């Protein structure tokens, strides 16, 4: 939700800001439960989410973007639409963790023993199957207590070893894009709905996993969740990583051999046809 803070009526901004928020929603495909809402707020009215924090509102009018009950002050040029759009974009992107290596990935997988740590993850190749609205999914699931993680393919051999050994049911080699949940040393995969992951569908799925009436730590349903396997030792990581590298090398070698055999076959066929035609000419 975006609040327009004013000390006076500020008619110009009350006209522009809703239109700009609406355009931002349209440009990003934010709709239904996932759209960014807008409200006008007079600074004379009490608002606990603002007054109970140490936020520095430098001037009025101003904007506040509230994400998961946390307010973020704009403090920028209120007449610069592009600057406001950049501010909203940066806040959406800031919600997502991107592990850079296998150590960071391991740390998040091992941090779910406490039920207060919940993660929603996307694993995909941004070139082959981009999911541009994942920041939207991250934003609307944040109020439910989920931190978003984006695991970007292609993966290093070490990261792939960690995923395939600790989350073996995700099948990263067979799917172009995967969304999953990490919770209490367990994980579950969110199935696609009509070959897609709409933000509204994902939120409804998460709501079923974590119903509000069960509090912050709902019990696990064994038929839905799989246990996260134990961390790999240094020797296991080396072994499985080299196994993955060797498998990639073997496949590349196979392609090269197939190409060579195919090329040689074409050359032999061409020579055979050539001599066959030449022989026919000699017979004449």
C-alpha cells in the first residue's frame, strides 16, 4: 500500500499519484490481490505504523510504501513520476535474496529449523523461462512472513549438488521454473496452475499452507512436506560437484562424437554418389 502524506489538501498530488500508481500496477501486471493500493492520509491523523517508528519524514507532501507492516519513506521529488517508479521498483527488488554461491544457499536451507524463518523460492533460467512478476509474488507473500529467494540458473556445480542432494524432490533438471517453500527443516513445491504461477494463485496456495487461525507456526502435514536433507560435508560436496561436471563433459563429448560421426557419414555418402555418377559417365 502507498500512502500520500499531506499537511494540506495537495490537490495536484491527489490527482497525479493515484494515476501513477495505477499505471505502475498495469505496467507490472499487478492486479487483483497483488496490486499496490493507494490511500490519502492527512498528517494530522494518527497512524500507528508511522508514529511507532523512527522514520524521518523530511517534508510534506510525501509518500510511504508499506510492505509487510514496514513503512518506507520516499523523501524525493513528488513531481517526478520516473523517480517514484524507480523508488517502487527498488523496494520490490529489495525483497528478494539472491544466493551468490553454495555457502549462501546452504545457510538459508539450514536456517529453517525455527518456524519463524519461512522462505518462498524461485529457481529458473531468466533467459529461457523468465518470471518477471516474481517480485510481485515476493511482495504479497511478505505479510505472511515469507522471505523470497531467487536461485538463478545456470547453477554452479556446487549449488546444483546442494539442491539435488538436499532438495531431491524439486527436480531442477526437468522443470524450467520452480517455486517452492522452505519451513521447519522441510520443503514443498508449488505446482503450476494452467502452466503458470500467477501471484494470486501462489498467495492462495500459501494461505492454505499457513492458515491464519493456526498462528505463526502451523503444524506440518506429512503428505505435503518433504524433509530437507542434512548438509553436505566438504568431501561430499567435492565428490558430487565433480560428478556433475563429469556428467556435463560426457554429454558434450557425446554431442561432439555424434557430430563427427554424422559429418563423416555425409562425406562418405557424397563420395559414393560422386563416384557412382562418375562411373555412370564412364560407362557411357
